[in-house]
């Protein structure tokens, strides 16, 4: 049925069928430029000034961010083997930040209710201050306008810290793919440790992702100076 002829009984003329797509065309990935959207209006969004949400990338290319090995006080003189014990404590005492961007935040809040009770897995109640948190769960759609404040929260969290991307919109833009006002994955502006897909992912998915994060903390023990500081998005995306 031709476009605009729905219900009219009209049929396509003979020979008007589209040629079938080749397998290469069907499997070709959707590639979005690794840039943040800028308004063409010079008066919009603070006069159209360039965004500062990409400064973590430049900082990650320098050696300035490699000095913090997540060791302080007496740990500066204790042999590195102490990190194995400290990181074992960290892996079983994750303190997420109370922050939500969109609808996936309801799933994040549901994971802390009495029905799911993520506290029993060593994930303590959500903290209201970034200075008391070590896990940033980005739950929901990240717009370009919110990218700066989110990175500010990330920078206010003490080391060591980890980032969890919750939901399709957070991971890759989701249903807002190629939208002019949505960041196509938070790993374009900050490092991500665990990705949890789904629209929305169930609370059990978040709990499983946090358990995997605990395993990741134990696997990385003693190697904090090798962590990623800037965005972790692949170069070809």
C-alpha cells in the first residue's frame, strides 16, 4: 500500500517494489560523531559558548591525574599488599550517590526498597552528598545541558570512585538516539565502569551490575593509577 493511501484500497503499480537491502546495509552500525551538540543560535545556552563537559578528556591525556593511587595516610608507607585488604572492604561497602536524571531513577529507588533490599549485598543506602559517595549511578537520559552539573558531581566524589550507566538512554542515547539535545552515551563525557542495558532495567539488573562492580573493584586492586580518567567511549563511535 502506498504512503498516504491507507484505507483507500489503492495498490502499488507493478514494478514499484524497493530493492532488498544487502546484508552489509542491514548490519551497518549507526555511527554518531563523538561531539556534543552546539546550538546555531548565538543567544541560546549561555550565548553559544563551547561546553566545558569535555575537560575530563584533556585531563586524562596528561600525567596530572595519575598521581592519585587512592592511598592516603598510613597507606602511603605501608606496602602495596595493604591495597588488597582495603579494596576487599571497598568492594563490600559501596556507597551510591542519590542522583537520578529520568525514569530509570524509579528503578534505582526500587532496588533500595524492602522488596529488593540492595543493602543486604553490601550496597549501603544512597548518600545525599557526593563527598560521602564512591559510586555514581547515572539513571536516565543525560542531556547536554545536564552534562556539566553531572561531571561536577563526579569530580566532587573522593577517590577511588566508580560510575554505573543504568538504562539504554544512559548507555547509548536509547530512544533519543541522534537527538540534538541528548548525550549519546555518558561515556562520551566521563569514564564508565559498568553498563546496565534495558528500558528500563529491572532492580535485579542494577543489583547484579553492582555485584559485578564489586568484583571489578577486587580485580583492579593495587592498580588505581592505571584507571581511566576521561571518557571511555571507543574512538570509532
